[in-house]
C-alpha cells in the first residue's frame, strides 16, 4: 500500500512539473530578438490639409513587424501611428494648424524592439475644420434654426450647437451635427418663437477646435399640417400609380413597407407628377419625405425610384386642366448620399439619414397654398418614376 501511494505521489509531481513547464513556455514571447532593426531611410513628405503622407524605405530585417511614427499635435497630445511592413507609406494626421512639426520614425521587430529614430520635418496645411468654419452659415428656420457649411474634403467632423445652461456655461446639444458629407445642411427644430443665444464650433476627431461663432436666433412659427386632411387630387398629366399602391400610402403612418407606399408606373416616360390636397390653406415651411427602401442587401435607400432630382410646387387654386398656371415653385432639390458611396451601396450614416426622413425646405417668400405637386425629373435609377414611403408637410395654417 505504501509503495502504491508513493507511486501515485510521484506521478502527480511529474504531472505538475510538466504543466508548470508548459505554462512557463506559453508566457515566453514567440520570438526573442533583442537586436534593434535598421533605421527607416529615404523619407519623402507630401503635405496635405491637416496631415502629411510619408513614403520611406524599410530596413532589410527578416523579423521586421511595423513602422511607427510618434509626434506631438498642436493641442499638446502625443500621437502614435503605425504601418505594417507590407507597405512603405504612413500618414501622420490630426494637425489643426499649419506649421513645422517633428516626427520620429521607428522600425520595430517582432520582439517589439525599436530601431534608432529617424527624425523628419513635416509642414501640413491648415486643417479642413477651418474651411468648414469659415463657410458656416446659420439662420432662423421654421420651428428652429438651420445651418449650412461646405466640407469639400469630406472630413469627419462635429459641428457643436451650444446654449448656456443654468450656470451660464456653454453646453453642446446632444443633437449636434456629426458628419463627413461634403454639403452640410442641418436643422434643429422643436423651439418656441422666442430669441435665443447660440454658439457654434467645429471639432475634429482629434479634439481640435475652431473659433466660436455666436449668434441670436428667433425661430419662425411652424406646426405639422395634419395628415388627416391629406388626399390624392389627380389632375390631367399626373403619372398613373402602380396598381398595388395608392396616394393614401404616403400618409398611413408606415414609412417603408410594401405596398403601403406610393409609386408611379416606371413604364411612363418623361417627368412624373403627382398632386396632393393638404386640406388647409397654409404658409408652408418644408416637407419631410421618407423614400421607399428597396429589398436589396437588406433595405437600401438612394436606389431605383427614390427621388433624386425633383421639384415641389404649390397652389391655392390649381387649374382643372392640369396646366401649371397658378402654380408656384416651392423648391428645386437634388438628393445626395452623405457618404458619396457608389450606387447600390450605403453607409450607416446614409441609412440613418434616409430612415429619419429628408427635410426639404420651401421658399420662405412663397404664398400660402393648399395643394402641392411633386415633379420628379430623375430618380436614383436614372429614369423618372417615383417611390415614396411617407410624407409630412409643415407650415403655418393660421
């Protein structure tokens, strides 16, 4: 019995020793090379807005893992950027202002041993946030404010909309603008018709900030024109609708599901018109249009019959013959995809923008109207038929 117990104990000790050795081996790096790789050489610099592109030669080290750049941004933060050894190019970005900056480049091997630094000077141009700031325009809108700005470089930015809190401190609204689209158009609504102080600043993803634009806004009165008064008002020349859909699909509360939409017949050539009686004479401010998302890679907007180039007209007394006499142009529009992706592709921002509805502002000088006429000249498919999931018209019916 004593021999049996002794044998079992020996086997346990051997097992524990083996396990400990295996664990110890697992904690060791797969490679161990304490010799630093050669330096990065032949560095070429291409300076752009807010960034610089570095092209270089990597050292001839078999265990090279990546190249790392380290530098200090104008706001004082230290930034590190890495690039795989499969490429010979690296982008150093995050610069808010033009200037001269030092960048240190390191070659790093698979044992995380870095080479001696190669120091290079970069002189990036002014960040895109300043072009956006200088183009920023803010004005009163129906029920709120509207801002516009140009972002030709499609920089990923935030335009912070700020008001003072009870302590007199400027605080950013959670519904500030976050986008990378080239033509920025945003509206904040739901405000009373009293003057309010606002401040606006442009920020990038490296927490660089522009100067602040201060202004006072007094929103115009606006309310939703009740959908209960909407009805189709077919006039001569209006495009026939797809037989599975009807005008009522544009105000039934369902923004996307077939057949609770309105679609005109694709076989009809030329511009497509459709006319709607809103049920009340109003000074109209805007129309929100929810396009119909086709069943393509899930639900896809900016596709087929969705409105791309179109007009909205208004009248208080439309001619019964379907002519355009006594119609007033409320607005001409060209829909764009925030991401700029090719036809049939959409980003999350594209989808969220469309599913929230497109706000199309009307001419503030237009007279009061009761009837609107949507005129489609080009959809995303290149023809002119229209596919609309839902509409909501706003204005002042008083």
